[in-house]
């Protein structure tokens, strides 16, 4: 007995392409590129909206990527090793208090609020547009 399923080869090919796109372990997968693009743009935005006196707080912001078996996480944080040469202080320490002032001072919160809409619209649209096939 022979059973044929119409479109099985096309389905198999599509699944292979989808695996390539979403393979988190692959640095060049579409998913990894999406997370890196969002994180890099968010870092730039956060640096722009951070209030500046000497600029050390904005310059102390760093991004990092942690890749697990089924996830990739992009983070932005304050580098604890940066020293503000003008005030001989650490932006990672006073940045917490600056952010806690809220409103325009809350640079990470502002970035998150502004980017959560962009992630749902522009980034995801670009991600889908760039899927193979």
C-alpha cells in the first residue's frame, strides 16, 4: 500500500528552513540577528535619552547577549568598572539613583516603553519579511 501526501516535500523543506531561521545556537539565524538588532538600537536610544552632565553615565551603558539552548537574551546594563573622571565616581552606582528619580531621568524605563511598540511593529515586520522562501 502506498500513501502519498500532497505537499509533504514542500512542508519538509519549509520546516528545515524554519529550523535554520530559528536555531538560537546559530549566531547568524534570523532570530539571533533580530535580538542583536533590537538590543543595539535600544542601547543607542538609551544613551541618547540619558541625561548628560559629563556623559559618563551614557558611555557606561553596555549590551550583552546570553545564548541558551532555546533562547537568546539581549541585555543592557551599566558597566561597574567605568569611572567618571570629572567626579571620581562610578556611573553604575549613581545611575541607579538617577534612574529612580523617574520620568525623564528613567533612561532604561523610557527605552523599554518606547521600544516595546517598535519591537511589535517594525522589527517583527522586518523579521517576517526576511524569512527565507
